[in-house]
């Protein structure tokens, strides 16, 4: 199993698990759809002066995070999505086609560093990726890769798990119990959480962003131990 910038679990996303992903993430993050809507609203507002805009979606998964842009962004907005799981990209293509968004979206089953270089993006979004990376060197490396593909001053929405508070983890597990999930699923989740080392605090996330060339992070959404911010690429950065 290959370890990559999106987390060592990437190659385990076969067709069966990919099909279950949307339901599972909505159990883990009760406000998942609201979070994606807020992310779209924030980026659209930040780029309100642009009739046509290009967004980079890192760890696009099944493309659920593109869907709100059909309501909030103009018809000339374009999306480039990357994800290391070919099965997730296949599902993303199917979902975007059904929503009439596939012609506006370029999908790539690869790590971000392997995405061919092109014009700078007007903005970027990366939700649910950072906490899967082991160590701050890998996290800063990925964030710098994102920054290097953005125009100076471009907005960047980033969301990840922060910290590991036992009382909040108990709430997450109780949610699964109430939804009728079997004990073996809870045990699998505990093992997955034990192997994960999310950033310990907001301050740690901000420090990572600063090292990568992002400034002025602002909190825009939170649900238990999952938080989302918008930051900007350093306006004076050279392309």
C-alpha cells in the first residue's frame, strides 16, 4: 500500500468503500453538507469580482464539495480536482456528470505534486486531508504545494480534525451507536483514530499555514473536533 500526501489509507479506497464514503463522512461530521455550503459561499464571496474563476479541489473524493458551487458560483467557474484514489475519481466523474458539472471539472487520480503545472488557480479548497498526514514536514510540504499553485492573495479553504479530546470522541462514538452501527465498526474506528495524529490545536494549524506562505486564517465552520478556516496566499508572493 502506497503512502502519499493524502494519507496512507488512500489505496484502500476500492469501489465498495468509495461507494460508502459519502454516508460515512456524514455520520462523522453531522454538519457535513452545511460545511460544504459555507465553504462555497466563502470562496465565491472572496472572488466576487471574478465572472470566471478557477478552483483547485485537493482530495476531491466523490466531488460532493463541488455540488454547492452549482448554486453559488457562476457558470464560467472551472474546477480541477485531484485525489489519489482512482475509485473515488470514478465516482466523482459519475456524480458530476449527473449534476451537469463534469464539463466544468477536470479530474485527476494522482497526488497534487504530480498534477501537471498550468496557470495559477484563483482559489483552492482542501477539506479532510491534512489530519491524515503523518508529521508536520509532510503537512507543510502539501500546503506549500497548494500555495505554489495559487495566485498571490488567492483564498484557500482548509478543513481538518484538530486535537483528540476524549469527551468529544465519545460524542462521535455515541452518534454511531444511535445510528445502529455494530460494535466491530466502532472498534475499527477506534483503531483508525489511534493511528491518526491530527494537529493538536488551532495554533498548530496556523503555524503550518504560515510556514507554507498563507496568511490571516479565519474560522468559518466547526463541528466537534472538525474545524474549517479560510486563509489567503501571501499577497506579495511571487508566482
